[in-house]
């Protein structure tokens, strides 16, 4: 189904520069296209909240739209949402796997996997094709995500999650670490709040993230699109208040935007495209 | 000596006339009962004998043969006590022949007449056949609620005997009017704060007869909304009300002849028989038929065993439940509207903006899969109900049910009168969404249907782009 990947040696052309910062940079298997644009990892827990999903999509979106590469791990939850956001912008998305590049795990993310390849992104792994997913390979995968990226944004993470490993490795490699502050009593935010205590940059929103990243990576190469719906999405019922029209009229507008491919809806929330 | 009395049997929610033939022969004393009687009917013999003697009359000490015709309808219960007693008394020439009335009632040993589940059926037959009916006094108002029924209520066998001796000359029961403060009245939509999306979905579902599924975290008000749905539906017509009441009486559920639409909410532990009907002996209607012309509400739908849910497919398709038995096939009408509510996952917080879901992913998938397949394919509207924010909670009062119901009635009337047309642009919009993979082929059919209803609500004969757009915005693939 997915074609054969190619092995890129550490000294080879197109080897991601950041990976050479690792003590033991591995040769990597690449399916699709890598670009030299700086990578920004958007990662988090699989056990996330809808709030986390919304932010991950929004951040994945603005990063890729700004012309940087959105890097994540194709896991459920935050990772998948970050990829989806990036794909929505038609920007560059890279998924780093803990299994062979021909193995889509979890299978439910197959549409994302396919779209990444269709839109000129890349699937990357240090394991040969056919390698099955295994729990112990994921921390090694996280190390690649951290090294490949110029900055790591942790959306939601529990105190013990893999996202924290990525963040700590990134910090050790001198990458910028961003974390989304959350309620102190929410399990899914505990990891992020600890990162903040330990000196990570707090993220105050999509626009704020772009500004902060611009300070590190230089001005974003991409251009901005004007929209009437906020990046993080909005409740349809809120739009009725915001626009001061009936729910039926809101639905007509939302449906029209959707049909025109300019908005996307999930449940009772609508997101810009 | 021969005499016949008329009685009634409920078969598949329809009242059928039963003739109680009694023959009193010259032979030695005996009592024979034929015509598919069940145990309770067989035991009528002893009650009838005691009641006749308590009424101060003589039970013939000769060969009494009772036949319940037509013999192919199974008869159950104590409903035939009174007609058998009257038949025996007229066959033994104690009273005139009594074939001009539908008679039903259980006899107590002291001659008192108790009400039976076929009281309403007697009223229905009375109206249909233009005959009088004789039922227990206590239940007479039930039968008198049927328009056109001529009902006589009796307290005792002696009173019934008197009635026939005087050729049914007494004054019949006055017709019963539905009590406007019936306990079946649905709660009102004005109690629901916010939830604009769900309210709109309910209105469309009511206007178009669409099945509807609410999903969302616990505490969002799914159940509260669903329980108010019946209040958005137009009232039952008189004949519908009789039909519905008759089905209820076949299941021994007391419900008068009321204009309120039935609202049935079986618990998820309900058995298949409880859901679609059946049972040992004479098949009784299940929840699907009790919800006929009303609402079948499945709360926590994913908690229902899959096999039990699947039994609802046939009634949803055919609007009738068919129970096939060796001896006969019974059909119960089941034209219900399905309303369902479910959590998105076992813990209830999958997709919640604030609270993480604590379920394992496999468990979430399994939970959702329970609702997939043929049943959910017939549900046109799948709407997420989020939790109400504090702002919405303090919002000013919401629109009451009566206003919504008036729009629903208007849309239904409009829908009956117009021919279905769709603008080219609207058709193209659905086609484009289908092509881009935004919706599936089934989804397109659903959107088409819902758009039609939205147009009806706006009194527009032609479905246009805006109607399709709104239907798009309401769609929600489960």
C-alpha cells in the first residue's frame, strides 16, 4: 500500500540536521518528503480533553500555515489532532513513528497517515519497514521528535506521560520547550504545569505561539488567511449570541461555510479551515 | 336449548368480536368449554356457577356446552365470565336472548362484576357494530370514551340480568371526555435553558418524523430534552387515540382515550419481548407498539444489549411488529418515532472540553460500535448535547412547547399539501459534498430528508441551498 521507504544515512543528503545533535544519531527511514524548514513538535497525551484536541489542531495548524513543519508522533489524541491541524493548512507535516514506516499505528489514524503522504509530508522512523509497534520503542521515537524539532509544544501531558519525555529530551538538546498551562487539579495538565514550573515557556494561544516561535525561528515564511471563526473553534450556540441571529440562521451559515470547504464542524463546535 | 352472547377479544391491538355460544342439553350434568380457551377461561366455569347462584338464580344441572367462536382466535383471561353467565342464563331460558350487546367482565363469586382488559375493546366494537356494550361499572368510563359507543355499566350479575330483562332500555353511560390534566401530559420545553442546537433538532425531528439520537457527556440534559419531545407533536386524532388506547389495553396498561402522544421509555435491561412484544400464551404488545403514534425513548441506548436493539429494526422499517406463532401470526402496529440518548463512552467524557476521558481507547471504540449498523442508519439526526454553560443557565425563559408545536403542525400540513422539489443548486451542493468525501451516500440521503423538513418548516415548496446547508450543519456521523 505505502511504497518503499528510503534509508537516509547520518552523513547523507537530506538527513535532518537536528538529529545530528543526538549522541547516537541513527540512520532513518523516510517515506515522503522532508524539507529543510524548521520543525515544531506539537505533542501530548493520548488521554486528552476536547480542549487539548482543539488546541493541538489549532497549534498544528498555525505552525504549518506559518511555513514551519509540524512534527508529531501519529498517536491518538493530541498527536493526531496536531497532524490534522497541519494538514488543514496544507502546510508540511511530519509523523515520526515507533514502528516501520509502512505500519500505521493506531490504524484509526490511517486517513491522517495517507493525507500526510498525499500533501507532501513525510513519515519517518528509525526502524525498517515491517517493524511492529512496541511500547518500548516509543521513548526512542520521542527522542527523534525532540531532536528533529527546533521547538516542542506540549499541549496536555500527565505527570508520567511520553510527552514529558519528549520535552525533557528536547530541553537537554537545547530546544525551546513550550507548555500550555492548565488547571492545577486536572490530570491531563499536570505534566504541562510541572514543565512550566521547571522553566518551559507558557503558551498563551495560537497567535502568541507564532510570535514566540518567530523570535526563535525568525519570521514565519507563510502568509496569513483572514477568517471570521477563531482558530480554536467556537461553539455553534455561542455564534448565535456572537452574531445575534437565530440558531437556524447560524446553522445555515455554518453549513454554507462547510459546503464551501471553509469551515469544519465536530459535534457542536465549528472550526475554520 | 341454544343461546349466544357477544364478547370481544383483543388480537394484535384490534378488537375482534367473539360469539359465546351456549347449549344446554338434556344429558347428565356437565360443563364443556371449547374454542381455544386458556386456563383462566376454563376456570370461568366455577366462577360462573358461583356467581349465578349468588345472584339467586339456578345454574342448569344439565349438559352445558360453551363454544367461543371463531375458534381460531385464542381467548384469554377472565373477560368471558359475564358473557358465559348471560349465555347460560338465556340458554336455560332464565332471561331473554342477549345477542344485541357486546359483553365483557370478570365475575366474582358473590356475583360482582370486575373490569377486564377488554373493556375498551368492547367500547370500540360497540361503536363499530352499532351494538350496546355491557361492562363493569368501574371501567365503564373507559369504554364510553370511544366516540359512538353505547355503554352500560353494571356492578353485579344481577344488574346485568335486569338490564337484559328490560331489553337494554336503561340510560347508557355519558360519553367520557379526556381529562386535560392527565398524567400522560409531557413536561414543557420552556423548562430547558440554552441548548439551542438540540431544541432546533427536536423541532425538525418532530416536524419530519425523523428518528433522533442525542449524545454527549452526562448531565448535559439529553434526557430532559428527550422527555419533552412528545409535547412538540400534534395531538392524536380521536380515532388514533382509540387505536393507541386499545393497544395499551392489550398489554394491560391503563391509559384512557387521550389526545397525548404516548411516550415510552423502557429501561436498558428490558428484554426483547418487553421491547417488541410476544410472551407465552397470547402475544402481548411490547414497548415498540405501546409507543405507536408516539415516542419510543431509549435512554443510555448503548447500554441496551445489541441483540435487543436489533429487534427494533423490523418495526422501524415496517412500522408494525409481526409475531409469528405456530397457530397464528399477530401484527401489532408500531409506528413510533425513535428518540435515543447515549454517553459518548463508558465514562461519559470522551470529547468533553474540560474533563479527560478515563476509558481505554478500545473500550470507547467498542461502546460506539454497539450503536453502529442498521439501527443507527435509520436515525436521521445525530446531535451532540454539550453541558450548559452558566451563562445559558441564567438566560431568560425559553420558548414554550406550544409555540414549537404550532410550527410543527404547520410544517406537517404544508408537507402533506406540497410536491417535493429540490433546486438544482441544492442538489449540486449535496453532490459536491458527497464527492469530496465530506458525507457518505447514506449521509446524503439523510441530509436530503432533513433538508426537506427544514423547507417544510419554512413553508417553502422547493428545497434550496440554505435548507441543505442547515441540514449539513446538523449532520453528525456517529
